[in-house]
């Protein structure tokens, strides 16, 4: 995959936004929380994303995949080049990153994404 394919794939998920941050990084977010970051200019890593602790441990054992700078403690990995993973595997990992971040969003944030105002309290009339 290349940067345009990754961008198109990440933006295909519900409610995803993108924003250029830190000068040259394209950040993909759900509910204001990052799940993947790709470099728009030449950099030591081309793509970083969140994963489970188990997947993190497995991936960093592979060639061209390292703990992501600054966010490795949150189980983020970084690819040194896009072909470090096959397209099918990378797509599954990006979808998993999205799902992990979405699941951690507060209930209110999830409701706002769905256009709902959240749980309503029943009002009882006395009388």
C-alpha cells in the first residue's frame, strides 16, 4: 500500500477525520483520538498505528517494524517502509487500530458521533 491507499482506506471507516499535525504528519482520528499517523515527507518511519499488547509484541519482532517513537508505551508500532506488511494484513491492523480507539471512547463521545444526545432521563409527573 502507499500513502494514498492508506488515506482512502482509513477515511472509509465511519466518522474518521484527518488532520496535518506536527508539520508533516497526517493523523487519522475517531472522536478526536488518534489511531494512525503517516508521514507526508521523508522520515525514519512512514506509518504508525495502535495495536493490542499481544500484536505489539509480535510485530516489533519483525524486520522493518519498530516501537513507535513517543507512543510505544501505548502499544503503537511504526513501519520503516510501507511494504513491511502485506496489504491484507496492514488493512486488518489499521481496522483493528480504529476499533481499539473507538471502543475506548466515552459513551457520550460515541453517542455524539452517531448524532444522538445520549441516554435520556425519564421525567415523571407527580400528581
